[in-house]
């Protein structure tokens, strides 16, 4: 099983990256043996991966990182890098490779302080003699200072350093950065491709796989979660009932509170285990005895960790809310399809009775206004508006139609 097998519906991109990984391997071999490097290499020092949510942008970048670190002996026999089994591939895929550094937004932005050590590391030689890979998962969240730090590193990279930037679209990245990157744009996989992956890789029943792929419209991660996690199906079912509970102002406010509370509970559940582990590891690194007091002068370090964890919880809550808003948008998109006489593109066939009820009781114009209200709520959350206020404004707009 190669590292490319998890990339659903991205065959063209996989071919391009596989060719680049071959040339990268040839460059490393040439440097080690003093041989002549390939004349027309498809490898470059900076890549920009873009694509819609669920297309597998980060997974594609990580698969490429694994192929660059592949140490399979089959390469010497003409095999392609990226076997998926060797130590280099495995550690790169699970995030423990010494020469693969991952940067993701802890809060709503990637701060300069979060990039400082990574940029410094990008100018060092790889520990195992292959490539120093820097993977930035949320390049669109770079603020001015952190983006400038990345720009300087991309402008004058170390000989064996590769930058892999991930963003929703090319416009989300500074022109000065994207002009120095090779751009690869991923497309949304088809429903059939996602369903096939769920059956082959996750052992999901075909009917469940098709339903999950259709409900998420080709979003690979969400389809996997929906097909394998009962709690995720329960959360989605609760969100899809919201349009039927907006009969009065009290119902709107109650629905908004429940939506925000559910997102907060999700964030808390995800954070508890991670935060506790990070805190204990940092205490041990600072020399604190088991259950004992911290050494003097380390309170500031612990405070920095607490601030980082707080920013991450805030982002996790808003990501959970954004997922719910995505489901709501799909619901009203289906309503609009029914109002316009189309049943071919219905994503939420499991709640078709609710879709038809809303469709009969409103006009296409009001449905479009409701979709716009959800988009406005997402924009408000991006601007750091208090979640409850943003969601309450949305539910009132959904009621008004």
C-alpha cells in the first residue's frame, strides 16, 4: 500500500507528486555519490496545495512528505518512493519523523512565535541526510509577521529543505509567497470515489458508505467520521432538526444556545486528554517531580502553554460550529433543489420529509436568504464575533426567511 492510496480522486496530482519524489530521490542519490543530478527535475523547494474542504489537501502534502523521506530498498531497483511501509514513510505519515515539522493554527492565526523555531529549523540540514520538510497546514491563517518569516525562508531556502503549504485557495496566500511555490489544486472527489474508499479502507457497509459520502458531498474526512462514528451521526441529526424548531423567538434563542453548547462540549472533550498530556510532558521536561512543585522561573512557560491551549479550544469550538453550519447549508441547498424541481442532487435523503415540509412552506427566494444568513454567521465567527451572538442572529434570520 503506497502513500498515495489514501488520496481519493486525486490521480493526476498523485502522478505529479510521484514524479517529483522520484527526482527528489535522484537528487539525494546524486549528492551522496557525487553523480550528476537529473537535468530537468520536477522537484522544487516550495509547494502550495489548495482545494475545497474535504479534498484531502493536508493528507496529500503529508503523503508527499512521506515519499520524500522514503528509505525503501526497492528504490534502488526502480521502485517509486512512497512505499508506505518503511520507517521513513511510516513516521512521516504519523507525524513523528525528525525531519518533518508540522505547523497548524492553534487559535485563529498562526503567530510569529509559533513559526520562529520552525523557520530556524528550516535552515538546518536534515538529520537523516534526506530532506528537511516543513508542512504548514493552515497557510491562510498566517498573520503578517509569521507570513513574512515564511517568505524569507522560502526566498532563500536551504539546499535540502522543502516547504509544503496548504490553503483553501491560492488567493488565501500572499502573492509574494505563492509566486515562489509550485501550485497544485485538488478537486472535490466524487461521491462514488469516497464511498468506494469507505468500503475498501474502513470496512463500511456499501449502503452506509454511499449515504455518508452523499451527505458530506465528497468531503473525505467528514464522510469517514459519519460512517464510523455514531456520535457524529447523532450530532448531524440534531443539526438537521434545527430548521423545524424555529417557530418563535424563544425557539430561535434556544436552538442557538444548544448549537453553541454542543460545539463547546465537543471542544472540551477533544481538549481534555490533549491538554492533560501536554501539561504533564512539559512539567516533566521542566524537572518537576511527580505531583510536586515546579522549579522557580518556570511559571511563565506554563502560562504560555495555558494560553496556547485556550486558543486551541476556541478554534476547536469554532471549527465544530462551522461543521454544523456546513450541514445547515447543505440542508437548505437541498430545499432549494426541491423548490426548483430537482431531486437528483439531494444530499440529505434521510431527512427528505423535513426538506419537503420546508420547501412547501417557503419560496426559493427565502431559501436563498437563509443560505446567505448562514454564510453571514460564518463570516461573523471568522471576525471573532461572540459565537452565541452570531448564531442567535442566524437563527432569527432563518425564522424570518
